[in-house]
C-alpha cells in the first residue's frame, strides 16, 4: 500500500483529465459507431430486398414451367400412354420429350410410372436410357413423393363407393405439381414435377398412384439474364453445388442459396448488391477519421505532459516512503506501517464510524512447501497470496505481511461481523483455486482469525492477541477455515482435540461398527445390494453422529484410516451374502490419497471379495479440483471391476461435463429431491428429468431417503432402478440382513400405495 501523500499530484491530474479525456473519446467512438452501423444497415437492407426480388423471380419461372407441363400432363392420351397396360414410350418421346424441348426448352424430361420406375427419359429432346437417371431421381424424389401423395389424397369417395379425383379449383394451373431446384451437371437447375391426369373427372373404383412428369431447365446465361431483368439486379451469376466452388464473397456481394428437395445445396446465385450506405460512408469517412485522430493526438499529448510532471515531483519522496513502510517481497505494508494505521484508526474511532475489524491470516502447511520445493517456490506462493488478498479486500483496508507466511488485515468502518464474514468467504473461495507455481498446481488453503473493536477490545495489543487466538483455534479446527474470537474458544478447541484423540483410539481398538441399509428393486420386495454405514458410540461421550466425527477425521488426517476400516469390515461382512452387491462411501480426501488404488486392491484380496460386487460411492466434490489424477483414479477403479456411483447427485456442481467424460455405473439421487415429492410443486418433474438423464447415459439410478408409501408409488411410475430408505428398512447389523430380505419378500403389494412395507426398527 502506497502512502496517501505520495500520490496526491498524480491523483489530482487523473481526477481532472481522465473524465474529460474519457468523455471526448466516448463521444468520438459513439459517433463513428453510429455512422458505420447506419451505413452497414442500409447495405444489408438493400441486399435483403434484392434477395426477396430474386426469390420471387425464380418462383415465377418455376410456376411458368408447371404451366408449360400442364398442356401435356393434363391430357387423356398422355394419361393412357403412360399407364402400365397401355405404355407407349415412342408416343411419349414424340409428344412430350421432343415437344417440351422444342417449344419450351426443357433440357431434361422424365416420366415416372405408377410403380415408381422411370418409363421415359429424354435429354435435350433425345431419348435417353432410364438407367442413367438414378442419381437425378434420387435427388428430386421428395418432390415426386409429395406429388404422388397429393394426387392420391385428391380423390373423394362418393356415396356410391366410387372415387373421383378433385384437382385444384383455383391457382395458376389445374395440375397437381411440386417445384424446386436440383443440381444438374454440377450446376443449379429449375425442376417441376406434375402428376399425369385425365382432362375430365374420372370415376374409378379404387385409387391408383399416378405417373408423374418431371421437367428440368438449367439456369443458363439467358435464363439468368431474364431473372436479373425481372429482379432489377446487377451481374447475376451462378455457382455450382460443390462445396469447394462456394468461396467466401465480399460483404457487398448478394447470395441466394438454392437447395434441392433433400436440403442439399444445388448451387447459389450471386450478384453485386447495391451499397447505398457504403457510398455515403466513403464520402464522410476520411474527414471523420482525420478529426478523430487530431483530437486523440492532442488529448494524449496534454495528458502525457501533465502526468510526467506530477510523477517526477512525487517519485523520489514516494519511493523513500514506500521502502520504509512496505514489504520488499510482496509490496504490501510491513509490520510498522500496519501498527501506525492501527493506532490511527483506534485513536479516531467513534461509535458512528462503525467497528474496526482485524484479521490474522496464515497459509496452511507453508513449511512443507519450503521443505519440498525450495524457498524460491515459497516466495512465489507468498507473492501470489499477497496478490489475491489485495484484490479481495475493500479499498479502505490495510494489508500487511507480518512475518513469513502470516498476514494481517485492518478493516476500518466495518458494519459488523457479517461484513467481516463476507471478506473471509471471498478469501476462502479464492484460495480454493490452485496456484500455478514452478510449472505445477499447488493447493494452498489458509486459516484466519478475526476480532472486532470495540466488541472484543479497544486496545491494539489485545485485539491482535485475540485475533491470533482465533487464528490458532481455526488451525486446530482443521485448517482451511476462519474463526471469530469467542471467550469459550479455548475450551472448544480442547474438546475438539479430545474428540479427535478418542476417534483415533476407536479406530485402533476397532470400537466402531458398521450397519447396512438395503437397496431394493422398484417394487421394494427384493434386496439387490446394501450400503455400508459407519456408526460410533464412545463409552464416555455416547453415540456420536457421523456428521460430527467424519469432518474431524477429514481435518485431522484420520479419514483415510477411517475409510479403510469401513471398507475392510464391509467386505468381510458381505462375504456372508454372495448374492448381494455392496456399496461403500469414499470421501474426496480418501479418494485422492496416493495409495487409494493400492489400498483398495489389497483390501479386496485380503477379504477374498469379488470386485464385481463392490460399488464405491463418491460425491461431486471429488471433481472440485478438475485434476487429471481424479479421472485416472476413476478409470483404474473401474478397470479393477469395481463399479462407481455418483452420490448425492443434484446438490453439488451437477455438471454434465464430468458425467460425459466418465461413465459412472450408478447415479444416486440426493434425498432432498425425494423429500420434496410431497411438497414441492416441480419436484416430480425434476426427479423424472434426473432419472431420464441417468437412463440416457446408461447408468443405474438409485433413489435414497424413501420414507413414505406415496414416495414409493411415485417412483414406481418412473424408470428408477433401486430404492433405499427407512420405508424399506433402517440400517441394520450384518446378522439381520437375512431377516430384512425375508420380511420384504413376504410383504404383499397394495394397489393404491405400492408395497405394503413397514419401517424396520
């Protein structure tokens, strides 16, 4: 932190000049942007208008083709000579193929028979082998199919049982036809498909599909010229359907893409579009740029001169003051400056100014970094920690480096404890992100202790002492957290340490016990697997909840030993139930332990337990670090034959990215979604979505926390695979598993509420 008086000159210059300069540049930028935007909008509007005109012109050309076809397609003789029983290809050649080419310029003519085969084909008025038309027919088949369908659907059934064809009553033609575009010889062409029909109404006993007449005209130079005249556009050209022949064009070039009936590009029409906006911009652009450059240059020169002058005046004094009052490694305030600021704030403190907060911060396990990576890496960690603290705290706060890895923060005018908590939360969140030091990511957590004046004291020494007590209480509480000073803190820390020692003894003496909760089929009558759940009853303290002792195990490094204890005991017990699967929870810390894979393999071998029966349950917090080692461990677990379940899905990150990257075997829906089924307005829809997601990803889905028959009934209407909860059975000792299976199997289903189960004691 630089002393205030060292920057007075620079701050004064900035206060006056920056708003003026900013206003000038904003005005210039706004004007230029508005002119360019208006110009471009005019060009785009002109191009869209030309494209609409061209679209209408091509539509007229297609309609003209359909009208030209009508003379030969709606004709009794054509109808007779195109039917299978009276097919006359020579007649079709003379009266259709040649006639349409000579009179209307139809380059390609095809007649598709009632059985969908090509019964006549002509190119430029000359008879052509139908076998050469396969690709062309395939490209336009959607038009042929729609024409045939419309013809068949055009029949009306009379009361006599006869069928009569009703052709269109209005429009530019009486024929049933479809129009579009197709690529012919790598160039776009117009195509029209018309159903061949008799001239007058024809009464038939049953409907028959029609023969259809197909006509194609290439978009040659003469037809492009006609389209250009009709659309009033300039330099109309055609590009082929090949992707390589569709190069990018300047923005002033208009483009109209022609697609065949199957949605493939048949070609495109390009032309030079009118650019009224660009024409205006080219006239005023040079003047505008010259004016903007002149203003920017003049403003920059004035700003540079004033800033250089003020900096020279303050530089020598600022550097001396900074060296005396700041830490050389981090640039933060040092202990002396922090003490001066602290005394000033305490001397000026009044109740109306709010409280004064002081926070002590210590990096966890910093000594290990120096010992393993060296002091150079330690210095980089200190600098990065200082940078993060500097951007996290309020502007009026003072940050100081007190000693090696210890920092202090002074927050004057603090509204109270909630404001300090907000700062502490931001600090913890930011330090959860790994530091990139020496080519590798380091996970550096911090512990913090806080005290508040006048609540705790108005003496600087007393406040610092109490903040330090809170800091060490936080570190004793497991590190990576913060604590406010409380009078009972020392006693609480002592109690927590006693609990940790008792847990260590319980693990060593095997005083913990494992219960098992069944996971059943969707009808609740067949046990498929069991989940191992750890319980602890201390002789002196009584029953202790897992929510109490598991976090202590995490914080004190006992979690790996605790997890291995559960895994060994569960595998040993489950050998008595070879027909059941076994689910065991694994904490994120245990999962990331370097020896986790080896411990898992050794446990399975020592217990003689089939890996295929074991399923380990991990929570979404395992992925909080985005570490590649996590994905490698998951893969190695599955390669051993052990299944992996994602536990408590929906309450953490709930990201599809890791579900896609790793094929979990099972998805366990968090119990909160089940509890909401009877009270939440959208709970059923959300639950169904999660179950469908698991099914789509090929995972088994387990719903846990089932407590009522109504919840069972709802889940039975979904694709959920397993149920787990008190409604089926509470966690029971291993010797009671057989009894639970027998009780569930003997339960009689109820039509209204599902399985008639009772909560097991």
